[in-house]
C-alpha cells in the first residue's frame, strides 16, 4: 500500500441495532437501503425529521457477529442522542438498540495522492471513491489492523484535511440538526439517499425537493485569501449575506461554506477579513451546473 495513509477517527461512535426485526425497523426510518449493508459494503445514510431536515448521519454496516444486526458508524458525540431518537420509533418492534462506542474503533484509509483505493482493510467509503476505505474493528484490534495494512498512520487532522480538499462535509462540523436539508449538503451526490427504496422519515419533502430541482443552497469548498474565518462566520456578497462558513483548514487555506447558489455568481464574496472563492468539485458539477445564476435572489 505505497502512499497509503491511515487515521484512527476518535470522534466516531457505534450504535448497534439487533433483534429479529432490526433491518425492517431501520428500513422504514432511514434514507438508504438497509439491505445493502450485507457485510460486503458500507451504506451511507441519515435519519431525518418528518419535515425532511437532517438529524443524524451514519454508515450502516453488517455486524460480523450477527448477520441480522446492523452497526451504525456515527458521530460519537451524539451517539447517545441517536439511541434515544431510534428508541422513540421502537414501539413494539423486536429490536435492541445499544450504544457500543466503547467496543469499536473506526479507521480511515486513503491514498496520499487522492486516487481511489481498490484494495486494503475495511470497505470502500460509499460517498466518493477518493475517500478511500473505512474499517470498523474491535477497539483492541485497531493497532494491529493498521500495522497489517502497512499504511502510514497519520493524525486524524490529516484525514480531515483530505475530506475538506474533496469538498465533502462532516455532520459534526457542517450539518445543523433540525435545520439543514440533506440535499443542501449534497447527500444525494454522496450516495446517501435511495429514492427508490420505499418510505423513510422525511421522504415526501426530500423527494419533492429533488423532483423540483429547488435546492437553492449548497455546501461547497472555498479557497480563502486572508485570515481564516471562524466556523459560523457569515459570507457576504456586497451588503447581502449569502452563506455561512463551516469546516476550515488554515494550512491548506480551504474551507467549506453553505452558499446560496443564486447569489454568488459574479459576486465578490467575503467572510470576516478574508475573500473567498467557491469551487465546484467534479463530482458535484452536474448537479449545480447553471444554478449559480438561477432565481431572483429573493
């Protein structure tokens, strides 16, 4: 694995859904197809509000110890909240919902030059081929998994920088629970929604927005010239506020910003004391082409 990098992701948590009805229970709630989490692939998905707003995202994986069970690789700081939310939907379903964060570790593997990683530990990250692979492993085995891979271990910040360079958001930094709509943060392009799987919470709003093509905001990578603005800093185009800064990386002079597409075309954009230049990554071009100048801005 020449040029491969590995990072342990200490901010990740793990929720286990077990019991004879685990998969049917999840299938009616989440945005992606639980049946595809069969042990041979990871499935990126989310739980939304009934109004179609983001609540939690996670990677669904088969549990090697029980093919009927599902592991949710989630934001560790909110794993307890995810358990509570799922428990609200449990009713009489024969499922067991547990926070197993202490028992598992998540490791990201990727190529330093950004090329797709066809082989290696774990399974391909379903969001984008350049994101490499993710390994979900018992916590005590993490060091051995990295050594066996022969990848160079680097701090989690290096993985974060790679993510930002690709323009891919992270829920802990870029998505606001109960406010963000999943299509605004590119969930469809990141393979996080199956529009053909059947019902899920928030499906009606999400499907209608997709059908109408009415996504006015997008999370985009931006190049920053000047002092790096803090997350939460408003982005302005002249006197108008057109977005908000989220993930930032001072070393690479890049950030992610949620921007109004109809207000940024041709405008000089500023955030704090810096000028920012939006960039549309190749994997997102087809979805936003022609939208930057659409609408009347109202």
